[in-house]
C-alpha cells in the first residue's frame, strides 16, 4: 500500500494519474493547502519543503517528495513508463525535467497572476503568458513526428498533461498547437488519466477568494519554514 499525500492541483494530479496508470494500490491522505495541512509536523517529516505531493511506500518503508522523483520511483517500482535502456531512459528524463523546470513553474506563475493576485499586474501576466505560450510551441514542435514527448507514452507525458489542462483559463487557443491538441486529446481519453484528474476535484473550496487560504498558500517565507521546523522538533 502507498499513501499519497495529495491535493487536486496539477502537481498532485501527476501522481494520482501515475498511480492509476500503474495499477498500484494507494490510499489518499488529504493535504488541504488552503487550511495549512502542509505545515503539519507529521507531513513535514515526509515532505520537508512543506509541499505536496508526497508518498510513503509501506512495502519498502521509503518516502518520497517532489513530483519528478515520485514519478521515477513509481515507474521503477511498477516497471512501467520509464525505459531501462540508457538512451531511451534519458529521452524520458530530459522531458520530465523540462516539465519540472519549465512548463510547471511557468504555468504555475501564470496561474497565480490569472487566478489569485489582486490588482493589475500587466507585465507579470504578459511575461508568464508568453513563456507558457513558448513552451507549448516547444511541445508542439517536439510532437510533430511522434505521438508522445519521448517516443512511447511515459512519465514525461504524465507530468506535463496536468499543466496543459488549464489552457482555457490562461487564455490559450490550443488549436494553434495542432500537435499538442492531438496529444492532449489522446491522453484525455485514457481511463487512468481521467480517474487521476478527477481524484478530489470536489474538495476545492474557492481558495482564490479566501483571504486565509491565500495567506497560507502565498505569503510564506523563511520564518514560516523555521517555525514549522521548530514545531516538528517539539
């Protein structure tokens, strides 16, 4: 049994999709980021960055935080969606890290200024919109002569898909990216992807308009980390 520490965000959905694709037995542990569950000392013992997702594999006793690391761990455990041959493996890992270092962070920042930031932030919105738009073009070119980012369906696709889901909210016309559209529609039809995306979708309570939730999610700094660490040590 694997415990999945989860909230229905794109980063959380990477892991719920992967668990469903691999057919691994798991139990969901809610980490309500709008209520401050991410600062619970028991959770910090698993995820010292006070971010979900994280997993605990009770079969091996191993806990893992950070979405990319979790995807690699689950792929190796299940023997799925990550090749073992070196050349093919690194094709997948390159695109996994591309998502973790580019598509996810840029989409996350765009989401912040579209959905959460009060006031006018024209430069920030333009900056992150343009970068998200650019990264979709990188995907589109990559997908011109292949069905998936690294050849066969892999953890690179699992990681990237949740960050394309909000394209409408971000003001993107996905039909401009014909190859991304084809890829997106193919993944959307997969039953495991559908189950992973749907997990916990009824939990969201409108964090965008809740001042306390916004504070917990976006107004943390070094003092937050130090206080949480001290609480964990007591």
